[in-house]
C-alpha cells in the first residue's frame, strides 16, 4: 500500500525515530550509551550500549520486556513531556553516576535502575507517578520527583532494602511542588529539572515552586461535554508567576533555603553543581534586563555574586553557567554583539563564531557548538589561552553536535547533501572510528534545496521547487513556510529539515523558508531587532525574502499568487501577513496562532514586549485582533482544543473579531489535540486539507 508523505512523516516523527539520542560517553571513554527505538516507526525508546573498541551494540533496557501491561503515564509526566516536546515512549531519558556503573530511568510511572556493566535491570520500590529519577553521583541512591508534589529518595539496591524509600520534602499545600521545574522554566528557559545532587551524594539542591499566585484557566473538552474542564495554572503576560525557591536538602530531610534577592530576580534560570566547586545558579529579573550568576554556600544558604549581567533589551539565557576543572567559571555571554565563551569574566575564542552551547569542559579547553555561517553548526575546541586558540572539530555545510567523555567524542552530523544523520565515534589517539547504528526509515525522496542570501540584510532562505519543475518553464504560485520568531531557526544545512517543504513544493508551489531578524545564529544585535516589534520586523523580513527570491528566480516565481502557512509563531505570522499585507499575501493557513499577546506567558512575552500594563500600546501594535476588519484574503485558522501552551482562546477571539467585522474565514478545531499533533491520522488529513485550501485559492 502506498503511504502518503504526511502519514509517513507522522508515523516516523519526521524521520527521527531510529536515530540515537541522549548520547553519553562513559568516564573511561570505552562505552557510549544512548536511547534509540528498535526501528524507524516504533516510538518506544530502549537504552543501548555501544562498545567503542569493537563497534558492537547491545540493548541494556528493553521496555517491552519489562512491562506486561503497557506503559502508563501520570498527568504530571504527560505535562512535563508536553513542555519538552517529547513525543516518544519507553525510555526517553536516563541519568548515569560519575563512575558509569549505574543508570536510572523512569518507565510507566516507576523508577528503575540498570547495572551498566552486567545489564541487570530492576524496578525500585517507589510510589506511582515517578518523574525524573536521578542516580546520585556515587551510585548509592536514586532521587525522584513524584506526581504528588513530593521529592523522594530510594536506595539503589531497592529490591534488597525496600524500606529505605523515604520522603525528603513534601508539599505543605495543594499548590506546592518539590523537585520539578515550574511551567515557565520548562516552557521558556529550557530548564526541565527541579533537583540537583551534590557531587558526593550526601545532599541535594531542590526547587520548590508554589502556584498559589498564578491565575487559574480552564481547558475544556467540547467534544465530551460530560467531562469537567481541566484547571490549569497559567501565568499570562502581566500576571503573577509561580513563587520559586531553592533549598539545600540533606538526606535526613533537614533543609536550608538558598538566599538571593528574589524580589528583584524572580526567575531561576539554571542550576549546576559539579565536583569542581560550590554550586552555581543563574537568576534573572522579571524584565530580563538583569541577571546574576551566584555561588552557593550550602552550609548556610548564602550566595555570592560571581557575574553581574545586564542588557538594555534582555539578557539572553543560553547554556547554564558552570564550574570547569580548577573551579573556573564558564559562561556564554553577549560581548560586543557576538555570543562568546567567557571564562572567569574573560572572553575566549574568536568573535567570528557565535557560540550556541557548551558541550564539555576540560582543564585546558571547552568544547562548544558554534556558527560562523548561521545555516551551519560546527563543533569547536576553544582553548583557554587566548582569542586565537580555536580548533574546529567539524566542517562543511551541515549541522553538528557532540558528546564527550574519557577521550572519546561522538559527533552527530546532518547535512544538505543527503537525508539522514550519522553519529561517528572518535577515540583519542587513533584514526579508527565506529558508528552508532541508525535505523530510521529512509525518506521517500531527497529534497532539492537551494539556500540563498537575499536582500540588504542578507536573509537566509531555502527555496524549493517541485522536483519535476523545469527552471524557466512556468511561473509557480509561492508558499511561504516560516516560523519566523525568536529562539527557533528553520534554515539550517540539514536535508531532513526540508522534507515537508519539498512535499509542499511538489503540490505545485515554489516554497520559501526564510529566517528573519530575531532568529539564532547571527548574534545579539540581530536577535534584538525584534524588541517591541514582532509584527513590524518579522513580517517585513518575510516580505523582503519573497522579493529577493522573486528577483533571483524571475521566470519561476509568480508573486501575484502568494500563500503563507505556519504553526505557533509561524501561525501568528501567517495570519498577520494576510491581515496587514493583503497586497503581498493572497491566502494563509495559520496553525495554533498567538493572536493576542496578553494571552501568552510572562517570560516569553515580557522579554520582547515588556509588561502589558506598562506598555499597552506595544501589545496593541502586535495584536492581531485590531486588524480583523482589514481581512480581505482567504484565511484558515487551525487550533488544538487541548493546547495548554497557545490556548484555543487565541483562535476563538480572532474568529469572533472577524465575525463581528463581517469577514468570512475558516476555522478548523482539533478535538483532543495539544500544541503538538503527533496523531497520524490527524497529521495526515490536516496537511491534505491545508494544501487543498491553498491550491484552491492560489490556483496551484
């Protein structure tokens, strides 16, 4: 049976199933551990071990062999996975002790441990609803957050000593939670953890958040009117956040609160605790223009300021500050417009590279990912001796990542020349390499991508034509396919990124994917040009990208027939395009659009637009609702009714405003669908309906 591309993309998680992820290298460099599904269509992840010397692999944890009745997840775990956009099942994450002897993981609401050498797996005696179980660095105990809001610890040899499971911290009220990241940290600061072991395993730093100040919203299930709406604490722009505190907790349950100016620095953006010194925090002010990196004295909870950061727009939160060997403080900071590696307050490396993240720290160097060309991501070794001490470990038109340990480096590579990802294991001192096995489904076609730089701002754009299109033979309708907002990049040198764009092009379009101002990889000045001006700046860049591509391909592009489609911020941008620039855009499909920024969360929205009570004019200028009377082009709005990130009220309010203005439009509600749409049938039919809508109105 022939399977459509949308169905195939949904069933393979866009061809990512079967690719090793969560890669960890053993302390001696002899073993690489990773999570991978058994094939390219199964969503159940297993824990694997790869022998560096021989290249042989074996399964350490097979969830199907451990669970007789299938996997069951708590509501708290499902919410955590929604925040991290995790669509997998089985083993999705794991933690390893310092010696590389034990690993802990969650499976079906329980905590489990595996002896990494022997491969013996056993379930630990825990309550139901285990979240994020983490073995301590010495390999003696596993701490975990529970669905009831408590933090618990269990002896690693739980089958023999079942009575050693204990509660370290329990909530005093129904709104308190210990050991988990609050909504804002997980959704907007990429911090998904809520507790951190001491290097000697004798105590922990533990977050406690209290949602009492946060307003209650209700997410209803209109398809099932007999069910009560789900109450959700949602911190919309201008409203109170969770009250977040941090505590040093000993194994006997005694605890000391960590002290910092929480009135001024409301956000706890990161925590690290390594064997190289006292724990390090980064805290952030509500307006995000000030941040401090703090050292913690766990004896009394006092803190010392190590770095004070400020910015007229916002302080960008990237890799968590950490201590390197010798106790040196390693941070990633914006220095004169470049994102640089900073060691003990001194920039190292070169301003030609925009640092994206820290991979590992060493006595004489730091390994990072970075970009000189924004469409490419390379792995660099940055020496600590000066600005010229930069050694690229990768090269070429590709996106790279790395994991390092014990003299072994695993380099992932996804390039434009072929769909697929390779993971190559390099052992220090030898030219021989091995490969982690990739069992992803092969893509049904290779995208034909042309990456161009257009306009006076040199916008990076990917251009795709139907694979049977003969250049110059006819002018095609255009489909813009952006995300277009901050913190996300679509134009990267990875062929897999453009499979869907190629499928859309094959339906009879010239597809343009363009990254404008605000997107990563081009430095602080580029990113900050969207301050106060989502609507103006991001839409202008899509218009400029269209003009630049049309100038580059005048015989292949018909600018009298231009559509635009996108999801989330891309949905906002798509609806904005037909509302504000009907002279340029002739039809739009807007999925899960943010239509009114007062309805979106505090941290993201206030970073770019300020506080709505203080700057109502900025919010009005960036809202879609006042533009409703201007609609004169076909517009389809799509929204998951179970979306707890961009709630369905965004689409419903815009639809109401359009109706009040007498403007015809299409609304497609998706029952039971969240901000992600992993359901195969929904994903397939959704794409078909979108394409039919666009082809009808653009004459494709």
